[in-house]
């Protein structure tokens, strides 16, 4: 009988405690000074899996305070003793009192399972307030920064969107906030979304106008509680410059689930991997080729560890060049990242290039996705096989191209008539080449006839006065001066046709022509001349240009973008020198 009574009492106790709701509102202290901030903490605890919070926290009348910051965090645990689900939601509100004396803080209301719960009201005592002046020359024009985060509970390396807002009673102060510096910390990676200011909201919190200053993404790279440092900015006035800092935000970063593949590094989001040959020429043994690994998708794309090309005795690998094309998305940074490798096949025959295995974690489905290896198979030809594979028409075209390249003048631009390799026989191409050669021969005859007529006309024209020695020297220099615009057009044509070897030969000829205008032989002497007559900045730019030319000239694989950037630098510098 005694054991039955104990069992009944325990059953009643479990029924009473099951489904318990605890709601509390507390301040960090009961008495505050004039400069103190009142911190309110709201705690809602639900003991039971059948309890559902139907409304958010309904705050009491806080018109006697200025709300300068707020935040909340939710934790869920299971009590191992009773096997009960416990959900705890904690919210904090930072208040600035407007008046002194005893201020009453009312009840917080919340609805759980169609029942309203409320807290008990209490009083806080505010001592004498201090008249604050945040800006020199202004009265009661405080400016506050507040950083707001959409989700404080995320996985490791998952994106968190943060919004930076400014609050002030004076609308003019909002326009003076500048020089925004985003937080920097080892355990977070920060990427800006935009710094576009929004329209001013005159009805902000605490009867203050507000404006969005910036939006940025935060990727926490470690699990646990991670604190985002405050964002700093400056408020510029006519008399001085003040620095303001926003609130800090604490994130609950969840550790990634167990069961990750061995090839998983730190990729979180949704991604695809592709590998392809970016070289236009046929793969040839012991000749460099360009192989690209493209990773596209949305997530922590700029900070993730990219898959690499696996080593093999069949080819040699060089360090890749990384190119990124990313922009902010809804769940992370989206776009693509290209890793461009220089690969040199060591033998002829079938070669298989494989990437490392790659896996990522999808936070939406909370599962790991293993993409495995990506393979690029190709047949590398020997040099003899490449030469034997050329058809008769291709050999004729190659001979014609070599002949056109021997016309050493940038004015004719004969390389524009070069014939690209075709897989089929085209009579039109052959006839076009013959017509071009006949046209050049006719132009040559016409040019010789014109020269003879010009010589006869000069003989009949009376000789002009020789003039002074200075005038004669100036005239000779003008005659010697080369029109470098012809060289620029010719180099542009060579760049578009991919004739990089001829491009650098013509560039060397251009440099010699420009230096000869000033009667300086070597590049070192010419640099000294530029420093004395054009300034040290032009001389330094000339020296750096020569180094850049050498690097691009002897690069194993030349990129079209690099040559185009080099040509822009050449046009700007040599146009400035030849003025």
C-alpha cells in the first residue's frame, strides 16, 4: 500500500511539471546613473514538446526610454533525466533613459497554446541625467549605430546577413556618417554586399530617424559562440571628427554534423565542379596546355578550399591562377571561381587528368554531398603526328602566312589576311591568297611609279632657303620621328589574331624606334633621359613596363587578358613619351 501511494504521488508530480511555461523579465540592476544603459532580459522557457509559442514578445510601454539595441537567441535541449524537450528563448533590450527618477517597467506578454502569459512589473531608479553632446556644435543630436542580424543560429561556414543602421534625432547627422569599416576577426570572414544608403525612415525606434548604411555577409569559420565585433564609422562635422561603434552580435554557430566524407574540407552551400581544356591548339606532348577547374554555386565560395588537380607521372603541373566572379546571393556568395592550371604532357597517347575528390555540406537539407572526382581525357599527339596531320591546303596556308609576316611594316597590317587552319579544302581561301599576293605586287609597282614622278617634280621645284641650324635640326628630328599610332594598330591586330611571338618582336621594334628619336641606344640610358626630361614617375613606369614585357614574353602560356592589359599600358606610356 505504501509503494502504491509513492507511485501515485510521483505520477501527479510529473503531470504537474509536464507542459510548464516560465516567463520572466529582469533588469541587470535596480538603480542606474546618468550615463548607464538599462539592459532588460526576457526569458521564455517551454518544458514540453507540445508547447507552441504563437506570438512574439509584446513589450510594455517604453516611451520613457530610447531603444538603442536588441537581440535574441534560442536554445533547445533534452533533459536526460525526464526525456523532456526544453526550449529557451532569451531576448535582450538596451535602453537609454530620457528622464530621471523612478520609472515603472510594465509586463511582457506572450501567447503559448492559446494561453496568455505575462511578467510582473517592476521599477528602476534613474539618478540625475547628464546632458550628452555627441557632436561639437550640436545639442541633443546623438548618433547611434546598430548592427542587426537575421539569424543568430547557423552552421559553421554558413552565411549570416548583417544590416548596419544609424539612428539619430537630427536628420542632418545621418548625412555626416562616413568611413564605414566592417569588422575583422580571425574566426569570421566578412564580405560586403553593398554600401548604398537607404531612404531615411523618420519613425525609427525610440522616436529617432533611422537609415540603412550597409549590408554585409559574415561566415563564421569555427563552432561555438562567435562574437561579431562592432562596425565603426566616423561622424564628420565642421569642427571635429568623431568615431562611433555599433553593438556587438553573438552568434550560436553549430558544429557540422558527423559523417562527413574524407574529402570534405570547408565547402558549405550548393556547388558544381567542372574541368575542361581551355587551349585552342591540339594537345601535344611536351607542350603546355591550359586546363581549368571551375567551381560554381552559392555558399562560402570565396573562402572555401578548391579541389586541385591530382598529380600523375603522365603530366607536369604548375601553380594555378585563380580568377573569381562572385556576387552576393540570398544564402551566400554566388558565382564561379576558376583555377587555371598549366599542364605539360610528358608523353604522347591517351592521358587522363583527374581532380581531387570534392564534397560539400548543404545546410538546407543538412546533408553532405560527395561529387567525387572529375576527369578530363584527351589524346596527346607527338610533334611528328601534328605535322603529318596537316593537309596540303593547311601547308599552303602556313606558307602564305609566313610570307605575309615577312612584310616588315606596321602600316599594311598584312597579318589580318592570315588564313586560319581549316579541316576542309576551300578553293575560295586559296584564290583569296593568290589575289592578295597579286594585289600587293600591283601596289608595289604603283608605289615605284609614284616615287619616280615625285622625284621629277622635286627636281623642277626651286630649292628652299636652308634656314638656321636650329630650324634644320628640328626639321630632321620631325622627319625621323615615327608615327607610333601605326605600331599601336599593328600590335592590336597581332593581339586579336593570337600572334604573340610577332607581337613581342614588333614591340621591341617600337621601343627601338622611340629611343632612336632621342639618340639614346640602351634602355638604361633612355630611362635616365626620361628621368631628367619627363620626370621620375615616367621613368619608373618605363622600367616597370620593361619588366612586365619580359614576364609576359617568357610565360609558358600567354593569356589573352594579360596581353590586352599589357597593350593598354604600352599605348598609355609611349603616347606620353612621344608628346
